[in-house]
């Protein structure tokens, strides 16, 4: 014992420590020196059915269960005979229950999705029609062409069928082919000048609308909201992956078509600058314009000039002469006025308005069209036209008209700009 009254660890076990000089008290016997690990409090005795605390080295992995035979309590386990006990305690047992629940729920979701797909498949075409109506209401600018709407309906039905296949058979997105019509629909939208952002928005709206349709069917089949929510989460993840993959293909087809249109525009503009205006003969220049205009652009081009331009006698009266017209090589609509004949356009008609204002006009045929409005009877099958006043030094010389008959895609605003470049 030191002067402070504590036993020194330098003394031997059981050896008397130096006395307290002059106190007359018995000298204490020093206890064996223990390291810090030996000074830990004794372990609590295990409760029946529960193990006492075990050291980290001997404690089994959390969640593992051990079986002990009947025996005395101690390091070998609790005295409960033949009972399983988990070293992880309540937490381990809860984790095991959770794992079993997740596994069971995953199996339930697979079966429920299969049941949902089987219930929806007979109505796949009807569902596609509903989705297309939603897109028409949300994005009306996309659906001005009835023939394009029919092709889009076929594409939408293909997407619905592909999604139901993934649900029913548990397929991965990479195992499902997107509809073959999807790239063609994208190309047609590109030719119509529909922005690619609008096209992608249509895909997202279709995805959301389909998920809502599936959820309504799910609530009809079961009242288990845990199962419905789990299935919904699975469908959201799968749906986004499907839309992302399909969008990549659609955007690639769209961009390819836009690049082709740009190349065609440059070629046509260069060809026009090379072939139009080779002489000072006005009638011949009109014929050159009509010929170039039917090179992969229009199905019929007509050129009318004021009689005053041809006769050079001053102020132009509203009498025109058809100086040139040229159908496409594969055939175009029959013109209403023969080459060389004079004619007039009714006052208030679109051609007369274009001549009076000098402003170009893009026109699509409608059921309400009349001869008074169009300036004369249109040939059957003509669905769109470009009206382009011909001007020189601030004066209007006549009118060039570009018609589409056999070409399915109607003229758009970019085509109107291209026609102006051709005739410039």
C-alpha cells in the first residue's frame, strides 16, 4: 500500500504490503493485480429462455438461431430444453419476419401483375383508343392529319400490348420490342414540323395515362392497398425504363428525318438557283419554276402571270394567263385551267387575296371549301396548297401555286419558306 492507501500493482499476489508505520493497524494483504479486462463487472445471469450477454468474439451473427439442449445455465446456453434462441434477440427475429414478408410480397406482386395483364389484354385496342383521345385533348396541334392519327393508333396499341407482355410474363424491358410503326410515326411528325419536345411529351402523357388505367383496374380486382401500392411502384419503375428506351429510338428516327429534309432543302435551293432564270424570257422562267417545283416537292405547280406583264402595257388588270404548269413525274392532279388560257379569280377568294396583298398563303383543304373560296374547283385528292405571289422590284407579277395530291404529307410552314426560296 502506498502512502495514498492504495495497493500497488508492483507487489506480488498475497504478499503483505509495507505497513502503515506507527499506526498499529494490521497490514492489508495485496490482492492479485488485475488488468482492465478482469475488472469488468460480472455478466448478468441469463433469464429463462434468453441468453446472457456474450462477448463480441463468441456472439453469433445477428439473426442466426442456435439450438441448445437442456443443461445448466452458463456459457453453453440457457436451460430451456430443445428451444431455439436467436443471438440477435427481438431485432433479429423482426428482421427475419421482414425478409419473409418482402419475399412473399414480391411473389404476390408478380402474380397480381399477371392477373392484371390478363384482365386488360382483351381490351388492348380499346385502351389504345382511350389513350389517343387523351393525347388529342392535351396536344391538339399534333393531330391535324387524319391518316397520321390512324398510324398513331396502331403504334399506341403496340405499346399497350408490349407493356402487358412485360406485366404478364415478367419480362425485362430489353426483352420487349417497341412497335415497328413507332419510328415511322416519328418521321411523319418530323415532316410535319412537330417539335421533338412535343413528341416526347406525348410519350410521357401516354405512359401516365396507361398507369392510371391499370390502377383503376387494380382497385377493381382487389381491395388490398398494400398489394396495389407495391404493384404500382413496380409499374412506375418499369414504365419509365420502357419510355426512356422507346424515346431513344423515336428521337433517333425523328432526327434522321429532319436531317434528310434539311439536305433536300439545300439541294432543291441549289437546283433552283442553277435552273431558274437562265434567260430573260418571262414565260420560260415560269416553266423552269414549275419544273423545279415538282422535283421531290409538289405534285403539281401552276404559274399565272398578269396579262399586263406579258404585254408590258402598264397597270395590271385582274386578268391572268396560265403560262406554265407541270405535274410531278409520277402523275399529279389535272389542272382546271389549260396552259395558255386566260382566267380570273373571284373577288374574296384566297388567290385573289394573295395577289392583292402580296402575302404567301399555306392552305389545307377542308370539307367546307367552296370554289369561291379556293378560286376555282380543286382537283380531287388535293389536300394542301401553297399560294406564292411572284414579285419583282416591289410589283406583283403573278401567282405560283404548289399542290400536293399523291404525297401524303401536307405542306407546312417550312415548305412555304422553301417555296419562297425557290421562286426568289
